[in-house]
C-alpha cells in the first residue's frame, strides 16, 4: 500500500510514500514506549530546552515547512508561513509554563499531607487532519511531550510529506530517538494502533464520522480520547453592531484557510434591520479576495485540498439553492485544473438546507436573516455542532452576557472572530467533540491526575 500526495493546484502527483506494515507499526509503538520510559524521568528544564530547540528549528526551516503545506494542501504561502510561526509559539509557550501547569497541588485533608500530582500516561496516538498540517500536530505534541509523554502521529494521507517533515524536525532538534514518530498508515490501520497495549490514549481532530470510529474503538479498549470535530460556527450580528467590524471579522474568518477550518465563520445570523446592508458589504468584501496560485504572495484563496472535497461543497451549495437559498456571489466551479472554488455567498438560508444544517468546509458564507436577538440565539443554538461562535454588538455588557451564558459553544468571541491560542482552552460540545486542547486544560488531558494521601 502506498500513500499518495496530490498537488491540489495542478492535480499532479507530488510523491507516493510506502506505508508502514502492521509489524513495523508494532515496532514503532514499542520503541516509543521505551523512549517514554526514559523521557518521563527527565525534569521540566530538560524538556523545555528540547522544546525551545524545536521552536528554533521551525523558524530556521520556515520556508521548507511552508512550501510543503502549500504543495500538499494548497495553503497560500503567507498563511503557511504564519502557521509555522504559530507552531514555534506553542512550543515556547509550553516550555515556559508546563512546569507551573503541572505542579503538585496541595489539598487540606485529615492526613499529614495530601496533594494531587500530574504524571504522564505514556504513548499518545494523534490522528490529525490535513487542513492545518503543522499547527494541528504541534498544538497536541508540545503539551503532550512537555508532560512527559511520547507521541505517535497518524496524519491525513494527503499530507504525508508534512508528517514526515515534522518527524525530521523533531529529530534534528535533538528530541530523543523514537519519542515522536510518524506512522505512514491508512485509516483502516488506526483501530489496531489504538488497541496496541503500549498506546494509552488517543486524540483526534477531524470529521464526526472519524471521531465516532476512534471513540468506538478506544471505548472498547477503555482508553481515553479527546475529540475536536466539525463546526458550524454561528456569527450573530445584532441591530447595534458596528458593521465595519462585523463584516471584516465575518469575512476574514470565513475565508481563512480557503474556508477549510473547523472554527471558520459558517452561519451569519443577522437581524433583519441590518441584513440588506450586511449582504452588500459581505458580497463586496468576499469578491475582493484574490484567488490563484498559492505560491504567489498576493493569493488569499488557494485551491481546496482535494477535488472530491470541492465537488462535495458544490453539491451542498446547489442543493441549498434548489431548496430556496438565493445565490448572491460565486457558486460555480471554474474551468481548468485544480480544486478551486470561488468565494460564495448564499442568503435566505433556512432549516432543511445543507448550508443551514451541515458544515460547509470551504469558502461559502450562509446568511440567515432573523427578527431579533431571541431568534438569533435560537438559530445559533439549534445546531448539532458547538465549536465556536461570535456575537457583534456595541453594548459590551450585552455581548459578554450572551457569550458567557447563552451561546452554546466551546469558544465565543465578542466583536471578533474565533481563533485557537495556546493561552486559551480549545474544543467543543455536542457533535463538535469533547475534551480540550491548549492552555493548562489541554496539558492535563493526557496525564494521570493522582491523589497522594500521607498519614503519620
């Protein structure tokens, strides 16, 4: 079996990679466990030194990493460079703060001493997606490694080059041999890896279907999982919103990574008093986005990662139109090679349409007019997903109350767009998954939270 990497800009084959056999996977997992046994005994200063070296090496090889992303999944080169920088940041963040995050916590009891410790679990399997091929990996790997764990990476098949380059970077930075390994395997081999006795837990970022599959197998094996799945982020624009702020944030979020982001703005829920002006401004701003060769500096929208994903998105758009949505911009597959899809705007989106009920993983904005705040909240929360959301209002107290108490999501922004940040926990509810990445919440997902009780 081979894994194929196709350039989505040209439809040309980049490279074929031989996959690991079942016996090779077992050897790699066993070697990772052996590496873990030594690594767990190291102190935080030593781990931090290695993490800082990784950050330094990422910056040193920034262009190599960025070009690999651009070639394999079509990410515009400027965004790819920014992704590498963000990976270096998360490494530096955990190098600086992991020891404090995992410090033993004293608890007052009847014992002479009682406290809680946070010990590493062992080998953690990460099943990662193609849309942020470096960031998704490092936001898991930096806290997991700083906590004293080892890591196995099963990356999306179409970004195998990125996966192998990440392993190379880890090794070149002086990380102990076998502590971080890439498994060049297909999705059908994942269950066997989860079941391996040396694998203690699994984290997955990906589709709902992939999450269900991983959770099912991990549950049968009684192994912990963290799942970050899809999103259909609701961006609520209230009657007192600053439209300059709202439109800019909505469009930037919707077109980020060519719309291929779990936390991209997906449903624009706009009060009727503003909807006409909002539509016109969104059309103008979406139309300004420059689409083209992702290796060109001026490109803002590259191709989608694969033609089958582009075609699936187009089917969702067409079906929404057939069911009554109005097309305001885009909506047509361009001629020529590549998995390109234009910036597209739909309005009058209602329940029963894919643009309302499903995740649109591409540069398509769905506008949903509502009467007032009460209806906006009902529509926002009437979703199977709950990853991110935003609300736009000049009344900050109003925005804070809605964000903190009313909107059902793992991250809610007021007058800005949703983003992942090493300092804040990241994750969702409902079908968007469970558990958290990043911040101190994320590093504590894959540790043994152990109570120690000492009586004289």
